[in-house]
């Protein structure tokens, strides 16, 4: 048998913002993602009004989990002493297509998170989709370049130099 990839949820922790009046620069904070009894935790960051996490957490999740319309993960903000600053449920039902989705979570405690969610169940199909998208973008860029080159030639009245 060939390689069997384990379906997994990728959660990119982009950044966290806190209302200025609630900043605790003497403490450190992490984000926890919980799904189906599994917990992944980010590294701790020093408290500030803006905290760039730039970290990706991976949680193995099977296909049957996402088939449940109520499926969600809990995103929790935790201080180093264990105090929670809120739990925000993020739905998973719309992640079937393997496309990256931006999410913003606003907590009553004054925290705001910017997260990227992607469920990867078939890395080969995902790579193929990226390649096809790149080829489409490359074709569009070439067509734009040719249009610009033609416009430049019309303005300058110069002969054709080269085509890509």
C-alpha cells in the first residue's frame, strides 16, 4: 500500500490583540485548541496590546468529525498561571474543501484573535489544486504582460521585440 496521510486540522495562529486597558505585560499567554478530546497549545507570548504568534498547530481529525454540522473546536486564551480569558467555539463544517479560511474571534474579555483554518485530508489533491491555481495566475500574468507590451509598442511606434 502507498502512503496514507492522516487527515488533520491546521490552525495558524496569526496574531492576538488586546484592548489597551486590559494589557498585562507582566504575564505570558498561550492559545489552546481543543477538538475531540485532543488539545494543542501554542508557545507562550509576553502580554502586549499586539502579540504576533505566527505558529501553526496540527490536530489529527478524521473525516467523520467534519461530517457533523455541529463540529467545532474550542479556542482558548490562557495565562501562564492557568487562568482562562475565554473560550471561543469555531465551527468546522465548512472546511470540507481543504481551502484556507480566515477567522476572527472576539472575546468578551477584550481579546481578538486572527486565525487561519484549513482541514487537510488529501495532501496530493491539495498540492494539485495549488499547482493549478499557480498555473492560472501565471497565464493571467503572461496575458497582462502581452497587453502591456502591445500598448507600449503602440505608444512608442516600435516594432515587436519579443513574445513570451
